C-alpha cells in the first residue's frame, strides 16, 4: 500500500509499505494491504512501519533495519482508501 505521513511543517515519509501499526485513540490497530476504507484519530504513541526503507526516503523515521521503522507522534488522524493511507500527525 502507498503511505504518506504529513506534519504541519513538512512531509515526513512517502512510499510503499507492507503494514502499519497505529496508536488509535480507542486502542492500537494495524492496517495491511487492501484494508477496508477507514478514518480514525490517533493518540500519543508510536507508529510502526514494516516495509523496505532506505536513508533517503526514511530520513525522518527511526529505522531499526532496512525493513522496520517507527515514528513517535503526539496525535493525528488517518484515512485509508483505495490502498492509500494518509496520516496527518502533530
């Protein structure tokens, strides 16, 4: 799926990923390819990404290895539609 993470200052990440774990305001949840359309709010926590990352595309993320990355957030909103996930974060 295509993922875009955007903050008020800049775009933090754009690229393809396999899965995303999110700190939902009603509990954490995971999104995979072809997930049903969803809009949800996020609370303070960590977004965990599984994919293939290089230094150029993931410079704003904490990359543990080339396949896992994370990002600490204060809050946010997500929209998943037609295999495209957009995350707006603070």
